[in-house]
């Protein structure tokens, strides 16, 4: 059977340290359950990117092209239907209100809310956001409703089909610098690929799809994804996103700072961080030393393992404190009943979850991405650093399901009208 072109989805996660491409085929079983069959995986070192922003177009496009080509070769199919993740300190977000009136019919009867009405009220929230000076000249990449209110009810997750005379929406809107987004899209064009500008996904939203379930989002959860160049945050409460942010600090920045402290090359420091680094003093002999090459690369020197851990703790404590202060301004900490969920490449740092618990007084769970909807060669995706990649697929599936719900609702209405017409005709035969 010939593979359907539209069922092939390609996700590219472009970070400061890596570019990951996954080509998968969307498949549906006899029960109607959807899963992704992983067909190709391409992982390369990222170049030309700093803190998830393009700084050298040719190097960045070369890294992207190489990653895609590796995935294509393994998949034995052309990469198509691209979705990409985006992060960076140019990302801004906020919560905005939208409101519209619904005109009753000639008899004064309230009409039912349509999908067009829902889109109109979300667009009204977008207009409100556009008037804010902080968001001027930025591109909207997401507009996600928290809830809807009508004159008959409040806190409604989906008001489609309900009768009302007014519709109110609270919407989480995410903005990005248009130039930064266009630079990434241009890297694909240089490599001979096209990405629909609408297929750009904020990385913290994507990662939350991979590590948070519905119950955790309902109770209140904080997702922290610490990657190579940035730390991505998403807060959920009552099953809707309440806050998202990107902090310009990640594993690469930690390595760079440690490199200056111990006076060694970034390569030496990175290897040291991966092999013996930890964010806790547990199980460290105060007298134990580690041998490293100095900054010249010619001489060896000793450095106390405990001191190296203290250096890591100091730098990561600054980040955690900054995150905690920011989220405390956005949501009541006591409402976060499900705690913190930690993922991303730097989440592998030993004891980081314990440090977060100590600094925030919230329970912290180290997470790998949920691969329950994936089949095929999934072993490459089982690490925390691939949560964003996996999450983009799950985000796409969720968006398509929501669109499908609207189509089904419309089909049901059409079928109802047809059946009613047939019934009426039968009365006069």
C-alpha cells in the first residue's frame, strides 16, 4: 500500500548544542487509536546557534541539513510536513481577555456557540494583546484558551454548541521576535526544505506534552526543561496553561561558567561535568581530587571534587532561585499540588532534583518523555533531552484531534439536518 504523504511528519528540535530530527508516520489501528511509527532519527551537533537563536546562518543551516539527511537516510523517505520547536530569551507570553456578543435570532432566542464564535473571541484577546507596548512588533505563535465564560456558566473548557448571548475567553498568548523566527525558517530554505510558519511550536509547551499527564495539569504542575542553551518553563493549573517562559541559561552556559572557575577548556569542563559533576554534596569524600588538564592543555592539575560540586550548586541555585521568584509572581505556589517535573539534557545532572526541592520546597520528579504513543525505533528518544522532540509530535496530534472534533460536530449537524428533512418529507408522502 502506498504511504500517504500527509501521514509523514517531521519534527526538528534545534538547540544550542544539538539538532534532532525525527521522521515518523502517523498510523491508526482498528480501534481508532493513533500512534507514531518512528522511521528515521538524525542527531548532529548544533552550530551557529546561541541560546536557541541563529547567529551564523550558514553553520546553522548546515547542521539542520545534516540532521535531516541522516533521518531521511534511515527512514528511506523524504522529510515532509515539518514542525519545529522554538525557544530563546526573545519569547514573551501573557494572559489576555477576549469578549464578544452573540446576536439572538428574530424571536429573541439565544443561538448556539459555533467554532467561528470561539475563533472570534480568541482573536479579540489577540487584539487586546497587540495593544500592549511590551508585545509590540512581536509575532503571535500560540493563543491557547484557559477557559470560557458565558452568561449561563463559568470556567467552561469548550463552549461549542452551548446557547448564550455573550462569550468571554481567558487566553494564554505566546509571542516571539519575528526576525528570530524567520531566521530559523530561512535556515530550512537554504537547505532546500520548507516549513509552514504556523508549524512553529514553543518548546516548553511541547515538552509539557511529553512529561505531564492530564491529572498533573489539573492539580497544578510546573514543567522545567533545562536544555543546552535555555531553560524552558510551563505552568499548568486546572488542565490549562497559565504561564510559560524561556530563561537564557542552560547546560552550555553552566559549562562556560565552570570553565572560567576551574580555568580549563570548555571541552574538558563539559566532560568533567558529565562524568563527575553533581548538584549535591552527598557521597563525596572531602579529600577526593579530580585530575584535569589546565587551560593550555599541556599540564595536569588537581581540583577538589567537593569544590567542583559546590561550584555547580552555586550556579544552579542562582537559576532555580530566579525561576522560583518569577513563577511566584505568576501563580500562587500553594496551588501547585502536583509539584515540579524536571526534564531536558541538564536534568541528567546528579542531585539537581534534590537541589530544586531544597530551594523551592516543592516535590520534584525527574522525567523522561512519554513514548506510549510511539512504535518502531524509539530507543533513541528515551532520554530527558528528547522531551521537546517527542512533545512536538504529541502537540501536533492534540491540535489535529481538536480540529477533528470541530469537523465531527459540523458533520453531525449536517447529518441531523438531512435526517430531519427526510423525516419531514415522509410526512407529506
